[in-house]
C-alpha cells in the first residue's frame, strides 16, 4: 500500500509521501536512543507538564484534526472530534496518575525479614525506545493510548502508522514536539510494512506494541520473539452481544445499533454477533433491523451522517465477500446486504446490514466483519448463549444484557473475553485495563496494567 491520503468518500488521492530511506531511519533510531538516555531521568512532574500541554493543544485543535481523520479514513466527522476529545482526556488522566501508578512498592515486612534484607522495594523503570505499529481505524486513539503511558513512564516512542493515515501520523509527532517534549521523544516513521522487521530487530528498540490484524500480530510477535523483546498485541475481535429475557429489549436493541456501527462498523470492540434468547428474539430482531435500516449513509463530513464509507476499496470488497458467501449458503438478509442506493459508483460505502439464519459453515460465522454488518443468532437457553458467544477464535470483549444476578455470575465466569460489559456497550477508559485473549492478542493497555507493560520491574534488595 502506498503511503498516501486517499479520500474513501470519493477515491481521490489527496497527498502522497515517500517512505523514509535507510539513512533517515538510522538517524531517527539514533535520536531515539540519545533522547531516551536523558528523558528517562526527568521527573514525573516534568513529564506531566508536557503531556498536559499536548492534551490542551489537541483539545484546541480537535475540529481541524477531526476533519483530517475523516478525510483519511472516512469516519463521521462528529465521531472524529469525539475521538480527539477522548485522547486529550486520557492524556490528562495519565499525566495526573502516572506517578501513583508507578510508585515504588514495598513487600510485607515478614517477607523482607525472611529474605535476610533490611529493606526491599519494587521499582518500575523505563525500557527505552518502543515501536508502535498502529492501525487506521482510530488513528489518534490507538496511538495515544500507547503514547501517553509510555511517555509518562519515561520511554520514548517510534510510530509506524497505517499507510493510509500519514497526515494523522505526522500530526502526532508535531503535537508532542509543539508541547515541548524533547526532540526524539516521539517520532513518526513513514515506512512500509516491509521495513518494520529491520526496525524491530535493531538493538536500540527495546519492545513493540501492535494493534491490527492477526497476520500482522503474528509477524511482529515472531520477530520480537526471535529477538527476545517484549510485545503487547491487540488484534481482531468478534464480540458477542447477548440479550436474555430479563433485559430491557427496547434499550438493548437501540444500543445494539450504536455498538455495531460505531466508526462505520470498523472497530475491534464493536459488537458483531448478536445472540438473543428465543423468548425475546422476534422483538429484538424487529427493533434492531429497523434501527440499522434507519441510519443515514452519506458524506462523513456532513454532521447528520451516521455511516460513512469504509476506509479502503479492499475493505469493502472483503466485507461483500463475507455477506455474499453467507447469503449463498442460506442466510437471511433482514436489511442491507448491498451497496447503498446513490453510492454504487463513488466512494467505498456499504449499507448497514443484518443477517440471520447463520450456520457454522459460513465464513461470517468465524471471520471478523469489519464494517456495518451484524449477524443475528437465536439461543434456546443460557447454555447455548454462552456456547455461541465463545464459538469464535477471538476473545476481545463482550456485551451481555440481563437483570438476573445468577446469569451475571455465569457470564463473568464462562465468557472467554478480556471484558464483560453488562447492560451497555463495550468502551475503553484510561482507568480500566483493555485487551483480549485467544487470537485477540495478549497483554493489556490502559490503566496501571498498561503503563507497567513497558517497564523494567526491578527488585531492589538491601542487606541487613
């Protein structure tokens, strides 16, 4: 993929960029290492001052950067502004809490004495330059949720962003520079995927984090494993949205629409498989399909648009293949299932779609649908609902609608996912750990768990 801004609403190429050559990559790696040696000794107060400044700048500029994101990858502009605001909020949160999250820990006195020490503490020290390989779907948020904790921990960042969001990638480097972070604290590497391995193998790069596809995660993890370097992976998701008889079905159906089509349906944590108890299936299906059908598809820069285009023509093609395969195998289309009227010849649009009568041999049953397509399942009872929810290679998050406490306990115990959200939709927050299991990856972002992922957890022992 060329490094370029291509407007998905009309297919027009707006800007192209040359990939960095070997000499420039070397200069940036050397700068990262040199900067880290000094930056790691700065105080939490100084790091917080800089990060607060970056957050303030981002908040002031959210309208402008929101339009850039929308032009690059097609999300509705009102959602792009909200993404920028969320990033600023999270940066403030880490600036305020990092020192507490990374404070020295002291083991129990009895254990200290038993070890023969006069004092023992656990200290969190930064690792060094960390490579972040990031996707296009949340081009600010995916980066900031790594960068804010990494910078507050004393690390420096190297960003390899998706090739279709280069303007957003360059904005992030410029944002941290204008906030006053030392040159080299956060650098964008405009490189193709083929150059990632050499960067990751460089001994100056100490760790990597990747959000993206399962194949991309496997590639980065295998190289990092060969180099014995720490990685955190957040990969795909096919999150279940389970509705039980005790739920408020009307509210669940309304929330389900938002949960499926946020970011034009291109979100790892979007609900994708809707598993509904047979007692409330018909009522939910009617409301859900009607809500999806009522969404306004259009120009993502229009404030009234609910659904913009998919980010790439290939992305739409992949989605169409999954839907066509399901329909040919007997799935029923409750709404959508095609390119929307008025957008068949321009832009990479796809209509909000609900499929039911899904069977295991259909590709859509096991593969992630990255777009506004929902699959709807009928569950006979609690056991079948749990089994269907877990019948996926992914395990990122999950949504459950129930007011039965026994069912709550069962879902918390048995769902194979990194999060269980009851009577609401999955969302990330800087205070709560985020990540998955199974083929959704490993490690955690956000919260204290996330900031400690790229720290040298050091035992400091003093003899008696």
